[in-house]
């Protein structure tokens, strides 16, 4: 294994001629190499050198005097591997390591290199494409020839855990390079799966939505489907079944993909109408991805925002009396209903009387203890709505301590990014929330996530507010400078200059403000 790692490193810097010599030797038995755990990585590394070497001549002048037999070109060697894979298409795709080679081959033939699942989890933020490069028409023809092999074996590729991965990559690639072939393959899969049990009252596709392997393939189909194809798929197989699917432990992920892939306001209105009344059941199942995707789609399509807010209020039991609505953000962040959060179960008998009251008593001693990731994401989306006031009023009604808890939490800290970035919130409205938080500037400065929030507040603040924050911090400057996190804030805010050379500090802040404004204008252009 260590030898294969060394070989991979050498191949990553090899010339075209050197790479061809290695691949020529390995091509004598493609299968033995490609189906081997270490060999597969060597072949992958070699294939991924094509973008770097495609315009480099195969002949290496330094090797002229050596007794080396001439070998095939890099393109010819890739075509040789294509022939091997096409001949044993199913076997390669069912092999753990062989499937790995097929997926890499698809990417090289298309000129589209995808991010791995690991890379996307580490922060690619859903960006599936890592890089793109030009490929000759012969490569695209080879790609289509290989992908045509799926047609005769749809049943296997739709249900086999390993083989399914190859088809998923093929769909992503074809969508970008050969959309017509992608649409055709999607239709073939859907037609096959929906025809398995023609006597069933509902679409037989629903059975496959509840299977882990098939549902992942269907998620990819939803992701790559064109607008009309997606609408047809929704009407024929999903409509009327969304709530049941959303409560299923596996099928709910496919519903999430359906929501995030929706491109038309009309189709999304149908989805929200069907799911709106079932949000509490979905919440009880813990499938928060459904709810956050609904909120994201509301924001993206600028549709059904008021309806979703009302349905969320109902689901978290804070819709009536209206005075409860100011508690919605803590409830969303905790993913707890009003009664559970405020421990109000014993007061249910008094509910009718309280509905008529103008104000609803709130347990002010109840502190926010934790911030749920999905709850934070939901609040962020609500702050970007065309009417952000329900979430904004609730955020402004929170105590200083609760706001500090949110700011010092990894997930919660991003709520303040949404607050500062939302184009539907005015500076005056932001100040109401941020004024409470600024009281705790020292605690923010010494917290990993809080310091990031303080940095954002500082960048968006006027000179007067910066002086107020700096004044608070310099009162405990020694403590701040000795803190593992706080010393970064002391340096970034130039607090030593603030104490000793105030005029220089002010000039520096003004210059920094102008620089930020200039870059913002450049980005807008």
C-alpha cells in the first residue's frame, strides 16, 4: 500500500510520456489493477492527470537515448480502459473498487471533476463541481456509449448499493454535458420503477422511495431533472403522498430534495399547501430538514412566506393568543413547543381565558439553554423573508443573556450574519437587537463564536458605536490580551492605539471604512 502511495505522488508530477509508460504496463491487466484497493487509487490518480497533460506531447526528449519501446498516447490508453469497462460494465459497477474507477472515468471523459462527499461535508456548501476542462468530442462520444449500457440493466443499477453510485455520477455529468441523455436516463429509471407493481392503488415508485439505495438514486434524479420533467414527476408520483413520505425515516430525504429542486412558484404552492398542516407531525418525527428546506424555498422563490410563518406558529403552539408570537425564536431555536419550553402543561384549562387577554404572561426566568442547528437555520431563513418582522420582533424581545447564548453558539452565531445581511431589515431595526448584545462585548470577545459575531458587528458599526465597544473592552484590556481568543480582537480593533493614540486610531478606522466601501462598490460592479 505504501508503494502505491509513492507511485500516486510520482504520477501527479509525471510527464505525459512517463504516465503513458506506467499506464501501458498496467493496461495488460486492467481488471486486476482496477479491482484492487490500492491499484484503483493509482489508476484514479493517473486518469486525473489528463487535464494537466492533455496538451503536452507524449515524447520526452530526455528519454531519447534509452531503450524504451514506444507506447500508446494518453487518449488511446483511456479509450482502452473504456473498452474494458464497457465489456464488463455491470461487473465493474458492482465492484467496490471497480465502481470507483467507472465514476472517475465518467468525470474525465466529460471534463467535469466532482467534489467528493467528504469535500462537500467539509464546506463546499453543496457545490458539486470541483473543476472543469475542455475535452475532445471523442471523449463525449465515449461517455455516451458507456452511459448507454445503463439502459439494459436499470433494475440492477436502481437497487444495487454499489452499482447505483455509478449511475448517480453519470446523471450529474450528463446534466452538464449532454442534457438530453440525462433526461432520457431519468425517464428510463422512473418508468422502470413505477411499472413494478401496476396493480397497486398508488404509484409503485413509493415503495422505492422508502428503500435506502433506490431513494438516493431518486434524489439525484430530482436534482438533475429539468423543469417540466420534475413537474410531471411530482404530479404523477408525489402529489397527495407528501406528508406520509415526510414522516418516513428514509423517504423524507427524497421529499427534501424535491423541495430544494422545485423551480416554479406554482409547484411550490402545491407542496406547501399539502405539507403546511402536517408540520407538527413532521417536527415530532424530528425531520427538520423538511421544514428548513420549505423555509429556504420560500426565501428563494419569494412565495408562501406568510403562510409558512403562520403554520410554524401553529406547529410550535405560539399562534394564539397573539402575545405568544414574540416567543417564536426561542421555541424554534430549541425545537420545543410553547407548553414544553415554558412548562405550561398545567395551565391548559385556563387557555380559553388567556386567549382573550391582551398580554400573555411569560416565564422570564426561563433561559435559553441550547441552540439547535436546524432551528438556527430556520430563523436565518425567516430573517431573509420579505416580512422578517415575526422573527425580528421575537429576536428583539429576547433577553441580553439569551442573545449572548445564541451568539456564543456555533450554530446560533450565524443568526447574526442573517440579521446583518438581510436586505429586508433596516439599520434601525438591527440596532434594537445589537444594542442588547453590545453590553456583553467582553464575553463575546473571549468566545470562539462570539468573537466572530463581534467582528461582524464592528465592521457594520458607525464610529460612535465602535468607540462604545472599544471603551468597554479597554477597561479589561490586560485580561483580553492574555485570552487565547480575545487577543485577536484586541489586535484587530487596535485597542492599544485606542488607549494611547486616539487620533491615529480614529484615522485608521475611517480609512478602513473607506476601504470596505470601495471593495463593496467594486463587487457590485
